[in-house]
């Protein structure tokens, strides 16, 4: 796998087609649990101060560059990363690939019953070869009791999915996967956050022109400033500072090597 280091996190630089191809291999292998997470400026800032979240991202078998800020940071740091892999695009591409092959068994974990039912209805229309073998809407809380968590894991394992899609927003979803991956009998797990609402139609994806310009973040911020203010007004400046500090460190190391 072609990997680049962004602030200590191993981010895939292969692009959506090769990332999806790798996920298909893991699904078809039907062996140990592999999981995917998405990297964006906000998640990397949060991971820098949340040790468990940082471990969850570092231990991910596939960490995709979901945000344009990650690509710009890679360019500034002279790392060979040129393409984003947006969670929604990964979901659609993997689903289409599995539907064309032998089909697959999906389990959707997260969000609300309404959103999950809308997702299943749309998936049945668009990809009838993909079988939704289970859905589970967990309580809207920061953490679950041991009994609740055991029931969730049991429900997922009993359904025998090929792919478990987890949509509980970051960092909760990644930390839940990280904590439970050894108990889950699923070939591939993916943390995809807002993809659930986008696919269900309960939230609107930014228009294509905003996506092409890499400005989805601005479109969503304009529409939901109350929910996204911290991500854009707090995390973004911190991320820029972290990247500048890393650039200075790399330049200092390079100058030292030259002098030696």
C-alpha cells in the first residue's frame, strides 16, 4: 500500500479505486477483521489530544484522506498525496464493486431507525445484489454500558455481515471500532459518519461544483454554523499550526543533515 505520513498518521495515497480494491480483497478473504477510518483536519487535531482516538486512527488498516486540508498539507510538506478519498465516494464505489461481483451482506450500525430504514430502502432499489442483513440504532449517548455493548456486538456477529458500516460521528465511531474489533467477526468495518445521512437523503451533499473545488466544508459550514463552528473555527487554525510546525521540523532536520 502506498502510504504517506501526515503528522504521524499513515494516510493512504492510492486513490479511491485502489482503496476500494483492497477492501474488496479483505471482504473476499473472510479472515481477520480489518477496518477503515477517514482523516481530515478536524479528526487529526482531535486525535492529537485524544490518545485513544489517535491510536484508533494509527491502527486502522486503511486511513483515507477525506478532507481537502489533508491533501493541501501533504503538498506543503512535499508528500506524494494528490487525491482525496471522500467517505461517501468510497461507500458508493465499494457497494457498486461488490454488487457487480458476488453481492455482499451489509450491516448498518449507528444513526436513527428512520435514517437506517431510508438507507435500506434506497440500497434495495439501487443495489439489489447487496443484502442488508441487519441494522442497529444505538442510544444517543457518549458511551454504552457493558451490557449494551455486548448486545450490539452479539447482534452484529449473529447477522454474519461481510461489511459493517458504522455511522456515529468521529471520534465515537472510530473508538468504538477500535475497542471492539477483536470481538467482531466481520471481514471489513468502515467508519463513515455523515455518509448515513447523505445516502438516506436526510442531509444534502454539497453541489458538485463545491465538491470539485474541494469546498464542501464551506458549504456545510454556511448551512450549519452552529454544529460545525468548532471544526472550522477552532480545529482548522490548530491544524494549520501543526502543519507549519512539522514543516519547520523537517527543514531543520534537512539543514542539520546537509551540515553533517
